[in-house]
C-alpha cells in the first residue's frame, strides 16, 4: 500500500534539503448531522474524504513538518490546480534555510524567496544570486523542476491515495469537530463525521508534525499571477 501522506512528508523533506467566502463550515455542517462514514470501512472512508476534498474545489493546508533533513512550516491555499503558499525552512540543526512564497496559476509558476533562501541553494555565487533575486518574483525556466515538490504538496489525489493497508481508528474530536481516525502505520488522517466527510488533519509519526485542512470551498482571490513587471524570467537569464 502507498502510505497516506507519502506524497507529503517525504516531499517536505526533499524541499528542506534544497533549501471565509463560500467555505464549508465543519462546525455547522450543511449535510446530515451524522454523515455515516464512521460505520464504513477504512478504504470507503478514505475514498469519500478524497471525493469530498476534490468536490470542495479549494482548501487551505497549514502546519509544520519535521524530519531528519529539517523542518518546514507551510501555509498553502489551493483552488483547483492553482496554488499560493508560504514555506519557511530550517535545517536539522535549526539553521534557517529561508522563506519562500510560491504561486502556480495554470502552467505558470512563480517564487519569491528571501536572501537566506537563495543563499541556502548554494552555487558558484550565492551572495550575488541573493542580492539579485531577494524578495523578487522569479519565474523558473520551463525545464527547471527544483520547486516541483512544493507545487505537489496539496494535490488531493496524492495526499489521500491508498494502496490498501489503511485501518480505521477511533472516533474523537479535533477542536469542536467530530472526526474518525484512519491509520497507516504511524501516520493518521482525521476525517469529519458530520456534514461533508472532509479531511481535517493529517498527522505524521511522533515528533514529525501535522497539517490541518480548512476553508473548503473558499474563492481565494489572492491566488493570481504577480504583475509581469515584477517578475524575473529565469529562462531569459543565462547562468
């Protein structure tokens, strides 16, 4: 089985290595008081959560993840295939690796990193690169896949994919939201048992952090390409 969050936690590790309008309210469910998922099998619950997440059209994912390669704090908003997010990275020794904002609109991606981020990428002249690109929107060349892991973090199809070994845990609460736990080894996904069966939290193994999901169905008008005059097109710069 492909473990829940294999699309998330290892990807976050890779990233650290290189470096309420229209929303569904889980506290006031729009559907039946009890959505019935607690009585289903683990695979059925997971399938319903994935479908509900996709049908919502948009959501926010926020949290912190820590692994041997370091720590990543993320706050991303996704609307369809478009994404806007902020990522703050640190090494395994807590050394800052910088902050970067990311946007994907259609097939175009943009990033804006602070000086620490650009310096952490190394290269022949990290100080010069940092001076040139600090806090500027950068559009990577089409063949540059350095930032792809960031853009794939919140893909519902990947986040909630299973290959058969997920098991059902206890019914509990996260805040005021009633949820049921789905276990995959030491990883746990919590799914709402009232209203829409949406994912509420994805929790890694002990001391590896968690991410929370919220603002399902929000319009996220802030997800838009930066003004062209503020963008450095890396495909036009010879390194």
